[in-house]
């Protein structure tokens, strides 16, 4: 079964036009709520996910594991392990950025077969840019093929990002002790849909995550690996969306991955 990359792109664009962009920088207070401590959701997230879910199921009749639907029913995650095919949807990655008026947000989706992402989409609605990837067929940005060059061998020339919010105190201490070994280590955009393309296009050389929710990492994980980079667990195993372990180090290449792991995670 093949998937029409352009049709899914159109679905994401239309959902963004209908539910997300009209509310950008014009949200009312009652359109933003807290779905769990520290996690916010907007009416734009929920409306966009409902639209995308319905239309993806019309395209490929498979379970849709959406971020907001899973918040209400965590059992939906089982589809990634139990079903031969499933969709993953993050209708508004970077919700907090969106609420605060930053353009660092994205609409993302991935098609998963046998627990492995085989196609993915990352749409930046305000920039009208879409990144796509298909297993074995490469990574693309608006028709331009992405090919990630190796990072500099010297850590002092590497640029990276660490999502430290969910790190344990001991892990955070190790990271803080090592950051001076690199040219730059920031906190990223707080949006996987921004940081994965930055890594694929050379703006970053590595990104370290602790929490690895599948709708956040399946789209970008396929993008970076199809562009020539790596997305590996700290143990060295390839990232899979049906794997509920924590910890993920994405890098421009395997040499960079090993170097960064030895400095940040040893």
C-alpha cells in the first residue's frame, strides 16, 4: 500500500487554515485550558485534530493516535503495537509557543506500520513550509531533497539543544557540566516540529530529549534519518514510535552521536 504524500500535506494545510491560523495571536482566554499540570491545550489543537483524524481515516482506514485524543484515552497508544497500521497526529506541536504568539509551532503526522514510521509530515503553517519523509525514499522540504552533512568532528564547533525540563537532577547536572565543551548548547525551540528540521538542515548538530511521546518524535525521527542523520536511544537502539522508553539523542551522524553521548550521558 502506497501513501499519497501530497494528499496528506493538503489535509494538514487545510486543517491549519480552518482551525489554527485564524486563532494565531487572537486566542480568547476561554480558548486555552490546562489538560494536565503544566500542559496546556487550545480549541485550535482540538478542532484541528478532529478534522485531521476524520480525513486521514478516509484516506487510510486505520486507528489515529492523536495527542489530544490520547490525553483523554491513553489506551489509544496500544494501536502502535497492536495494529498493523496506525496514524500519529500532533495537531499543534508547540502549543505554548502558539499561545504566546511565537511562530515556532507545527502541525505533524506520521504513518506507522508494524511499529515503525514509514511516512511523515511537518508543516510550519505561518511559513508555508512543509517537510516530508518516506522510508527509503528520502527527506524533503517543499520538493527540495534534504541531505545532512556530517557535523564538525570537534565538539567545540558543534551546536546542539537539550530539552532539560524532564531530566532527573543527576542527568541535568551532567549536562550542565559538559555544555562548555560545545560551541553552543541551547534549549531549542520547545517544539520538535522546529528543532528536527533545524537538525536536518544543519542549524543544529544534535538534540537530546528525555520525554519521547510518539507524536512528537515519529515525524521528525523519520525526517532526520532519511536526511542521513541518526535518531537513537541512549542505549544505541533506533527510535521506534511503539517503544515507550525514555531518552533520545538525535544527531547529524553516528560519529557525532557517539561523541555527544560520551560527553552528555556517560
